[in-house]
């Protein structure tokens, strides 16, 4: 493996001489036509700030609410000024591991060159207005990670990081679930959409989520759930009642970045008012990973999924049904014979979650926002089977960055507060927010208290406390395995007792014992793991392989 990396680094170094890398590094958007005034930030309190064209405040649920208006460069400048400290925390949460994994200055230099090579064509596939916005943001970037790339390039590169996380979904970075219902499937016949964004990049990464409201000079006003430094959209709705959410598909590891999915969905949200317009925008961009974009439309009173990949394009629309379900595999005719998609559907947890959503929707004749939240919070498997907390076959995997529910025609959206989807689903009314705006120059909360959906009482149970213990212990055991450390047997007992129905607890115990050559104990742990709901076919095969190897060692 080390030899492979050495060859790759040599290849990258030689590649850097290409003019494509040079052009991408030197490319800076022209902002001369925009308002170049630097916004002055006024501190109202430790958690509230204002500028001439925006404000940021932290609500009582722990969410940050951001409102900005103006041309692309001004949106970037105002956002950067208001969220500077949040971005520094977010960047540290995201990149601090790099310092641990790559402490060598020489290797950090190679990393910088590798990123430049990998992202050498991204600048050609990001609209100029979004590059201008990113440039404005970058004026407020810190200096701690300049070795990764210069401020502007680093912030541009961050927008491909999400796509790489999706491409590497076998590392369990993502497992998003979403659904839409309308017509006779909802209480009033109007469209309702629910989704869990299960993108995990560490606990700290999800702590400072931002509910962003943007009023651009061109296009439609929109909201999205985001984080500091991110202008793309993973979940959002505009003032025309058009929504976008993204679900990863199975991708090869891409070798060159093009249009990040979140930039494509930002463009759809800002410039489309119905499904037809959203499809037209999606068709004109080249992406570099596979993704399902669930688009809901108040004007059409229905939802579809736009399925994009580097070499294919499809649109999935349900027939004779008023509900649409989306997990992490494609459903349109364009991908019917796609071997990678079909293999992923058969071997991953995507089809299982799809069937679970179908099951819960069938049990709920008329969807309301409150019932949509209940579905997103569901922690059990098919037929209400207990499958262990944190199992990726559950809709609520207890790791989500956020859960969100849309009621597009009414301009309403509900966003989960921490932890995971268990906190309140805080309500926002886009019609009120964009009609009133920040002109009063007060950083007041934007949420609607009367419509907020109550928190999940599960977070106050012993089961939840045990799950949090499991998360801590599982990391401790994994670290011991990697470092060949010895553990007190009580830690292994606490691990399994803290999450007794989760297969992975027994799997970790099995690996630990196997590495210590305690083969009988390892075999016992793996055989218990096999009695639980194992997440994927490869996981099952991996355990079977260990059992086979152990029995051979024990002459059984």
C-alpha cells in the first residue's frame, strides 16, 4: 500500500507541470462589477452580529440563523464577516485530523499539490457568480490551514469534499433517506417532504449548523441548512415553493473534480421555480459523482428525483402514486441496467431503508409535518424489529447532521436541533422572513415558536445514555485494535451491554480477540454478531471470513 501511495505522489508531482493546474491555481473571479464595500460588523451580543446587509444570531435551540442580501460578492463578504469565528471552528473540526495524519511538512506540501491537481478543472465548472461569493467568503478565512491551499482555493476545494465523502460512502460517511407525499397521502392534499441528511464528519462538525436565508439580487430568495464556509445546498427551499435535497448514489472514486453537487443544487434552488426548470439546469452541468436530487415543487404539487452521474442522466417520476421514496440507489429507467447501481442496491442498506420508509408511509394514511418528523426519528428496522442503535439500516441512525421537513405551498420548513434528529424541529416561514427582512437592524430569531415540533423524549432515556456510552467505547476499542493495546475485559463487556442488539459491538469485540489470538472468544463474538441485523452483504461476508479462518486455526 505504501508503494502505491509513493507512485501516486510521483505521478501527481509530474502532473503539476501541466498548464491545467497552473490555470486553476491562478484563476480568480472578476468582481469589479459588484459592490466592493467591505461590510462593518456590529456585535450585539456574544451570539448576535449584524452588518448593513445581514445578521447572524443563535436561537434558543442552539441553531445559528443567518440572513444575508445583495450581489454575489456582497453575499460572500457579509456571510464571511458574520460567520468568521464559526468558519474557523468548522475548518478546525474538518481539517485538524490532517495535522494528525500528515504531521510532516514535506507530506503536507505534497498534499497541497495533490489537491491542486485533483481540483484542476473545478474552476471551469463552477458558475462565476458562485466563485465571486466564495471569494468574498475567503476574505475572512484564517491562516492555520494555508498549507492546504490559499484562502480562496481552499474554500473552493471544500465544496468538492462533500462529493468525495459521497464517493467514499463505503466508509459510511453517508446514508441519507428522503420521502415526499401529496394528494390523498397528506392531510390537506398538499406536498410534504421529509429527509435525513446523514453526512457524518465528526461530532464537532454538526454542532454549529446554520439555517441560512439568502436574498440575492438575481434569482429567487431561498433558505438552506448549511455550515460555515459552505455556499452550496444540501437541503433547501426557495420562495417559489421549490425544494432540493440530495442523496448519494454509488460512485467510483472520481479522478477530477467538476461541478460539485451542492453547487448544482444551489443553482437549481436559486433559479428554478418548478420541476421542468430544475431538470433543465441539472442537464447543463457536468458532475463527478452519482447523486439523486429529490426536487419538490409547490407549483406542480409533486416531487421527482433527478438522477445524475458523470456518464448518465435520468428522471424518476412515480406513476399512479402520490408518494416518492429516495434512499441511495437510482430508480429511473436510465439506470435500469447499471451494474454498479444494481450491485449497490443488492448489497448495501439502501434498499432496506427504502422498504422501511415504504412500510412507515403505508402505516400512516395521511402525512402531516408532525408525522413526517416521527418517520425521520424512527430507530427500528423492518416490521419494527430492534436492530441496535446506530444501525445504518434504520432511518434514524443517530448520526445525522440534520433532519428537515418541508411544506412548500405554505412556505414552511422545520429543521432539527441537536442532538441528531432528537431535538426540536424548529419552524421557519419563508414568506414572513423574506417580506420583513433584516431592515430593522436587529438580530432577532427568525423561527416560528408556535409551529415548532417538540423534541423526542428518547434523548432522556437510559437507552440513549447507553448509546452515547457505546459510541465512546467503540472508539476506544477501535483505537486499541489499531494500536495493538490491551483493554480491561470490563470495557468489552460494557461495550456490548451498552448496545446489545447492534451487530457491530460484537464485531469489534471479535476483532479485538482475534488480533490478541484469543480465537475461542473471537469466534463466540462473531457468531453472536451473525444473529443480529448486519448492515451490508460485505459486512456479512467479512464476518463469515473471520469465522472460517478461526475454525481453521482451531482445527474445527
